[in-house]
C-alpha cells in the first residue's frame, strides 16, 4: 500500500508541473551544445531537453520521452538542419547500443568537445578562469591517429532472446542486451574470444543468465588481451561453481580462441549488476596475462584494474611523469596506486615511490609487477590513502610530489586535507571525471596554483575524457 501511495503522489507531482513540453510531444529544437555524455542540449521556451544523437548547431525534431522539473529527455526523430561535423557512424548497431555515443561526430570535433568539457567544468564548478590573463591553461585534447580497435578488455553480458543465447552490450539507459559479435572499438582478439565462447556455450547447452528471474549459469564473458604480447584471457562469470561439460568447454575455447593463455572462472551468485563475485579460479593456463606500457611489463589478473587503452595510457603516463618533474632525487607518493601502473612509471625517474591502495589484491599485483621489472625503489601498502599517508608522514617520509588517480567520485575529502597538510611541492592529479577534478582542484587551490590541464582521449567515440593536471605549491620553485 505504501509503495502504491508513493507512486500516486509522484504522478500527482508530475501532473502539477507547469512545463512548456509534455510527454509524447514532438518538438523542434535548436541544439546549442553537447553534455558530458555526448547528448545534444537544446531548449524549448527555456526548458532544457537532452537529445541523444543530436549535435551542436543542428535543428532537429524530437519526441519528449521523460520530463523532470528543470530538464527532460527526448528521442531524435530526424535532423532538419545538419551540423557540418556530422559523420556517418560505421557501427551497424550504433543507434541501439549504449557504448559509443559520439560516432556521429567527426573525430577532430570530438577532441575539441572534450577540451571544452574540461574547460566548462573548471570554470563552472572550480571557479577557475580558463581564458585570458591568469587563466588555467587547458591544452587541446591529445587524440589517437587511429581511434578504433583500442580497447584491450571486453565485458559482455550474456542473456537469452527467443530461446537463444545472446551476448553484446546494453542498449542506452537499459539492461536490454544488443546481440553482436563485433565491436569497432574492441581489439579484434576480444571480439574473436567472445564470439567463440557464445558459439561454444550455445552448442554445449550452457544456460544463459536471466537477470529478472535470477536463473541460468553464464552471466558475463570477459576477454582481455595484451596488446603487445598477444596473450588472451577468457573469464567466464557464472552464478555457481559447477559448469556442465566443463572439460569440453575448456578444450573448445583452447581450440577456437587464438592466443588464449588463460581461462578463468569467476563465481557471482548475487542478484546484482556488479560483474564480478568474490571467488575466482583458474580453469586452465596461467593466472595472468602480460602486457607493457612503455618499457614496464605488467601482470594482469582476471579482476585487476588495468587501463583499457594501452596506446593512450602511455601518453597519459608520460604526461604524468613530465608534470611530476622527477629528476631522480624526488620522493613521490602515488595515492590510489592500483596495480602499480603509475608508480612503476614514476620510479624510472624518482628516488623512491610510495604507493597506497585500499584493495589488497591490487597491492599484491603491484608488488608482483615491481618484482617482474626488477624495480626496487618502490614501496606499496594496503589501506585508505588518508590513513596510510599521514602514517608515512609520522615515519618521516616527506614527499616532493603527490600523484592522485582517483575513481570517478574523486578524492576522499580527508585525502585532500592530508595533501594540504603535507605540502608537497607538486601535486599531479590524473582524472577520469572533469566535474570531480574541478571540485577537488578548488579545494587544493587554497595552497596550490593550478598551472595547466592536459585532456587525453582515452575513450574515442564516447563522452568520456581523461585529464592530468599540474599543481605547484605557491612559493615553491616551478
């Protein structure tokens, strides 16, 4: 009863909204910009509408599909006046898949858009000037010469449609699987691996997962490839330990997936949209595959985080190394160090690097990667950065540089306070979210001057942009 009453109140509120548009209405909209997800932004009598597939400078017809008090969403019906930057998406399922939202925008314009997104967030959220004298320099986005087939990891949900096993990516804003065997931003080895597993599982009668009923066995197929080594890992995410015809499944994957060196099972029995469960076992081959970023070799396990675009990762890390200003005498702290990717890069030109990460498995991988490369001037510790770093301070460790590479939610507030207390000469902030970057830089600006920000296109044809910012303590030598 309570849920029904709440739903009725929600409907009543919607009906009371005095909006210039209504659900189902067809409207003509002038598109003035793109949001951070790549949707066109337009206004009808001052009311903001987001239209996926529309581009800045276009006039379009769209159908209103969802409304809130201050903004709504509309589906693109047709383009009345097209942008000169509109491109023909090469992907056959572009209009249904929610993966790449910017294939219809010429690549050079994508790069300009991502630079502008960073600028807009710095100005709007951080309060930083980005034009004129005293402005934070936001450089043009560094793109790729070939912005296709760059992803070294595919995470493909498996389901059932009309009695047949399907696997692909989710349609935008839904959990409807768009069945596909080829993705134009995936490394071809990942496509081959996923397509092979789908065929084999269907032939062997392995039941696909039904997330509504929480039945079936095979939830996801995860494929990883070492771009420089060619090694392939196949991860089967299942609802339980037992796999029918397991040995036949393993032998078939070995026979049909070129380059496979690791077949792993992860068990996730929970009713959740989180991909991985807690239990991971190697069914055949190695526990890891290997790849390189620059000269550094990395062991990549089934659940370890590793940047998905190895070409642009090297660009990003070289810029991080440049901003750190390391000459061989510096002490560096790498917060959110993960499996040690940035730490080991920095160790090449630092006296000592201290890395901290809250995930124990990641620290185990980081130590393994340091040993793998014979790098001794690194120390890794498990725990929250805002707890471990002050403990290091108590031990007499005084960093010249602190590097942060937080998740999308940005830095923990306590970590920002710790940085301000430790007062390193430089802070290098690697960000995958321009809004939390701007928010955190505003806090650090109490003591630091934000010198410059370099956007890097880690995810071509999507709305995401990675950036690295250089902060120098006021009064410190540049």
